């Protein structure tokens, strides 16, 4: 990738296979003292892994003796990513019930649906979904591609650090300007969209994104079919759905991504989408309906 070199791409495959399989382990903590702050500088260059169905951006922070990994993974254009943090500084973060993330000087946003685990290389690990933005975001907004300016080059330039905070711990990653890494991962997602037969120039200039009409209906049905593997292991999980929607608002293709061996579950989830889902089509910059992409996370929670 032009301007993107560094750690081996094989690390990204290992990292996000892990991230999708992490068991949920949340133990609320309460602290009245000021949070302990860790300010971590980069220890490697950014690297982008162009996978068959996703794009992954990772970088090491901290020190060579105690590296801290920051990773972003996405399946479609936009600013919604699956975030992975891994390193000893993540210990207190993954055990908190009140966790926030802020990009640059943006308002901290609550993190939901996080999963925690441990890695052999980095130690404690945490994964969650977040939208990159340096302004206030409405928490009721669904995790999907929006018609906000994309790419927002000025925003990417402004963001030069990421802060993840719990009541007891604050981790600040000194990323430097996100312009170059965001541009690199955008080239990857654009390539994914071209493989799906979509016009990336149109996707970058939508006046209205795809909007689900009956999303609550099909999401509830999909969630009701909890994967047997997870139920037996008493684990939570997330499934990423990516749907191609035509200019009439009908789904023409569905892909479900998760790291379980139960591939039949993927087929059932997408079968529900293809038979039940209805959408308002996206509109191009002139307001004309156009084929586009819809991406959504569905989170499964065990009742312990």
C-alpha cells in the first residue's frame, strides 16, 4: 500500500480472528479517584491488510517491551469500525461497565457491546464497535453508513489521538493525523465495493444513505436464533451484516461475517434478510435512487 508499511499483515488476521471470538468478561468497577493516565506513542507504522471481505488497519503503541495494539476493521465504506485494543493497559478498561471512546477532541461516546479476552502476544484485549468522529454524535443513530460528508478529509486531519477511558484508567494513543491511514483503508474498502459491482464515486457523494424500513422486525428474528456454539460456551458475540440494496430498495446480496464454525448460521441470517428486509434506497448527490450498501452489527447477549 502506498505510504503504509510496518508490521506483517499476518498479525491482522490473527488479531481479528481473536477479536470475533473473545468471550465477554465484564466486571463493573467503581473508582472515585482521578483515572490513571497512560499516554502511548507509536512503536510501528500503520499497516493495512486487504482481506477478501474486510479491511484492517493496525498499529503498535507503547514500548517494544510492552506493546499495545490498536486495530480498526471494517467491511464497508464509512466511519464505523470494529475496534480492538490489546495490551496490559487494557486490563482496567475491559473490566469497566462505564467505558468511553473519543477521537481527537471529540465528545467521549459510551462504548456498548464490548467483548474481552486475553492474547498470547499482547495480554488483555478488548473489542467493540465505534464510529470515528470528532464531533458530538447522537447515540440513537444506528451503526450504518451515513450521508455525512464522506470522506471528511478535514475531520481525518484533525484527529491526532484516540482516548479510551474508564473511571479508573485513561489510555491516550498518540496516533498523529489520521489522514494517511484513513486514505489507505478507504482504498481497500473502495476495492471491496467495486468487487460488489458498486460505484465508489457515487457512494462517496450520497445525499441519503440506505435506510431500513423494517429493521427491528428482521433483527429480532435473527437474534432469536442464538448460535448453539455460543449458547454452549455461555458467550456473547456480534455478527456483521453487509447488504447490497438496489435502486428500488430491495436487497440483492447479503453477507454475514462472524468467526464461528457454524457457517449454516450465516446462511440463515442472510436468508431472513433477503426474504423479509425492506429498505429506502440510497440517493446520489442529485437525489436519484441508486444502488448502495447497508452495514449493521447484530449483538447477541447471553442471559446468565
